[in-house]
């Protein structure tokens, strides 16, 4: 196995494959920054172009693009409150407030460091699991997926801050909106009002684009100033401070990287869920959870570590069973077929050096993408000082174009506009937008896996070992802070 690992790294750093990996990284960053395009669009465009390439060059190109997308999406999330991909939705919650108070460089420094190192953790886990991939993948089933979704939904309490009631209302509304369309069990239509577009449900990406990007631009236009608050000066030395933040909170970074990797391994969950659950974990385990959403470095470290680590984890079921661990891995499976590769035991036996090459590609692509982002950071941060009257129109246009590009449907543009106006009024009336987003992302996934759990295992699914562990974590995260406050209050009173 050591010889295949060395062949993989030497094959990656040959001139042609390495050049294609750099090209893939640039494409991935560009598609990540552009709202609504994301990794699956980049991969779909690149796969046909690999037809005449060698296997090493083809997968160097694809892995480079897939690894860089998440960081690209985080850059736009931090600077303009526009998550470029669904893997960056919770990065907005603390990254953008940091930008508004002049700490955009620090936030990008955090993102670059956590993304690069998180990707390394995911790839290392992938390398370590190659001998036992099948056992790890088969350990998870619908009951575990359902409990993970519930774990993510507990974030609603954490991100609601002082407006707990409003946050719960918005979270409940997000879950209800996720039920629009066909019932996954009975096939009956729900909440569609005979509108054909709603039969397939609400496009989550378009809704998120509207809820954050368009709503924020409308809000800034009504205020009439720049993204960075008036009178605030960009703080020097922010990149190094951001890097130090990651190492200062190394234990949080490591925990969230592992969370992202594990969730990436579970087929069908994806980096968007990893992003939310890691942020939930950071909120629920913090001693100052009330400060999340105001520009806390930990609120950027957690999702950034998880979203990049999740891709390395997603490659585990993709390579071991041909079961895509994420949306991008669906396209990657098509590339396997295009190049005559069959995922599973045969691939692990006959093309193990290529598997190692992809693992090394994840490591170095994440590092190089972060270095490119830091190099371009000074130019990107300057956008935040441009008056919003000049900046908002192109951002709104790009956002609407991204909403259209998700499925090529004009109705998705209308959804983005509706959620944009709704998000603006939510912000104006003091309703948090994050709970609505979390409910919308996780509600449908939780429903499907709950029904599957009942059909396959019956009510007893709750006593499966891994399910019980996740349930215990939910109870700790949900009630732990309250118990801690009560105990602390009694000790203070006794003293």
C-alpha cells in the first residue's frame, strides 16, 4: 500500500496533472464565489472536457475544482453576505458581521486556514479508511441520518440569540416550507396551491440567495452606505490574526473537522448539513453562545473546518461502493464511468494508486486554493468600501443569474426575489434569518429519513447504538447550557 501511496503523490506532481489541478482550482474558486453556480455546475462542465485526458490528469482537474469550491463560496459569504454554495450558508452568520466592522481580512484568514487544514483532515481520514471503507459506510442508515438532522435543527435555538421566540417561529416556518411538494411516502401534494412549479418543492439554493444576498443588498440600499460600516477602518494584520484564531481554537477546529468528515462519509447528507451541524456544535459548546451571530471568530472556524473536511469524507462511499457522498460526487461517478473505472473493491484493488492520487489531490488543492484566496484578498476586501449604490446592482444581477443557473428555471429567479423581500422585512422587524434557512435545509431530509426509519426498523430504530449516541448529543446540546446556567446560579446564590 505504501508503494501505491507514493505512486499517487508522484503521479499528481507530474507536470501535466499538476497543471490541470491548478486549472481546476481556479475554476472551482470562480464557481464557488458566484452565487448559485457551485461545485456541481463546475464539475458538470469539466467532466466532458476530460474525455481525451489521461486518468491522472482528468481526476487532478476534477478534484482540484471540487476541493476549491467551498472556500470560494466562503469568500462571498464573508464579504457580501452571499453564500456562494450551500456549504457556506452558516459562514455568513459571523463572517459578514466581521467584515462590517472592518475585520474582513481576519475573517478570510480564518476561512483560508480552517478550510486548508480541514481539507487536510478529511483527506487524512480518507487515506486511513481505505482498508476498512465498507465497514464505516455500512454503519450508518436512515435512523442515523434522521438523528443527525435533528442535531442540526437544535442550532435554531443557538442562532436565535435573544429573540428565541422569533427564532423558533422562523425555524418552524422553514421546516413547513421544506414540506412543499410531493409527500415522500404517500405521493400526495402538499401546500402547492395548484402551482406546477411547487410540485418539486422550493429551490433551496434560490431561497438562500434571496434570504441573504438580495435581502442584504436591499437593506444596504435603503441605508445608503458601504458594506463596511461608516467610519470603520479595515484593521491591518488581519490575515495573521485570523490564522492565529484557528490555532487558538484548535480543539474546536479539530472537532468540527471530524464532524465534517463523518457527515461527508454518510451518503446523501452533504457539506451543507455538515456546515450547519458544525456551527450548532460550536454554539452549544461555547461559554459565550449569546455572542454568535455578532462576528465571533469561532462562528467562522467551525463551518469552514467542516465544509472542506466533508469532501474528503464524501469520497469514501463514492470510491468504496459507487454511492455518491455528495452532489459533486454524483458527477464524479459519471467521470469514473467515462474513464472506464468501476467504484468498489475492483477499483481499490486495480487502481489504488489513483485513489491515493485523489486523496493527495484533496490535501494540496485545499492548501493551494487558500493561498490563492489570501493572495487576492486585498483586492477583494476593497469591494466592501465601494458605495452600495454601485455595488448592489451587479451583486443582485449575479445572484439572480445564479438562482436561474441552479435548474435553468425562470421561476427560481422569482423565488429568490420573493425571499429577498421577505428576508429584508425579517431583518427590519428583528426576526433572525438563520433559523428559517436551517429549517428549510434540514426539514425535508429529516422527514424522508424518519419515514424510512419507521418502515425499515419500526419504532425501535431509536435504540440503535449510533442513534442513541447522537440522541445523547442532542440532549446535551439542547439542555446542557440551561442546566449549566441553573447550576451556576445556585452556586452563586449559595456563595
